[in-house]
C-alpha cells in the first residue's frame, strides 16, 4: 500500500527514500547500487524497500461509496463468467 515511515525491525526512517529509490532504478541503477546510494546498509531496511508493493494507485480506482443493486451485481457476475469461459 503505502511505504512505511520506519523500518519494522530497526526503526530507521525509510519512508522518504522510496521515491529516490524508484528514480535510481529508473536511471538504470541495479537494486544493490541504488540501496547503497541511499545508505541502506542493514538488510532489514533493504528488505523494506525491495519487497514493498505499491498498490495505492490501484486502490484509488475503486469507489467504496458506489451502490450496486442486486440486479446490477448479477449482471456483472454474468459478464465475468462469460469472459472466463473464453
């Protein structure tokens, strides 16, 4: 979801390093070199960035306040079933 502010194990602040990490990867750095450039020497902190899955953009597309009637829900399920048959 959202990158944690601190490492779960040692408590080092890592939340401000996520964007820099992505920029370094986009610039062609290997993961090891990017983490070294960010001064993340402990494997617990390295784990926090390397294993993070950024789902916030996907979750923002869902509207939790949207109401669906039972008829609309059945129609959606039928469409999904038809798509899965192909």
